[in-house]
């Protein structure tokens, strides 16, 4: 594994751990803010390192597009913190949750590519890509169903 891929994997694992703590921790505390900043920085490393990885297809592909979308979701999740307009906390929560759900979907897709027992189930990289996109859609639908209920509980405590 090259240096860029190592940076990518390490920052992704750090993002998954930090994101879990941020989502499960009490909101608005100093710890939440510090972990949140660390999560955002780690996610920036994940997204930017993705743009330099071309081993799977040899060209710019769907995973690069998803990294750009992830960057935009992360950015949109941070804007309400600085603007503090109506519903800012709800917008921040929704987009940051979306960022974390996207990270989990990407990790699942990555596992499909990296774990030989799973990878060997597919005939081509294109099949892996389409199944990965299907996984991302499944994560998104599940998040749309689960997160609104969780949001009410979490934001009621802030």
C-alpha cells in the first residue's frame, strides 16, 4: 500500500472512531466540539486523499465523485455553526449525520474491494462499483428512516 493509500485508510478509520464518539456524546460540550473538529479534519484528509487514488479504474470514477459529494456534505454541515440562523442546529446535525453515514457506506464499499473473499464474488470492477453504489443508496434510505427519530431525542437534550 502506498503512502497516499495509507493516509487515506488511517484517516478513514480515525474518522469512523471520532464520528461515533461525536454522534454518541452529549452535544455542545467542549469535548463534542474538540472531537467534532478532529472528525472534520480527518474527513478532509479522507476526501482529499481519495482524489489522488486511481488504482481501481485507472481514471476519475464514481468513488471520486462520491468523495466530492462527501466534502460538500461536510462543508454544508459546518456552515450553520458559523451562521447561527434559524434551525442551524438541526441543519448541522442532519448534514453531519449524513457525512458519517456516507463514511460508513464508503467503508462497506471499500471492504468489498479489499477483502478477497468478498471481492472474488464479482466478475469485474464495474460490478463492485454498481453494488457499492447500491450499498450507498441503501445506507441513505436507512438513514432517512432512522435519523429523524434519533434527531428529535438528541436535539431535545441540547
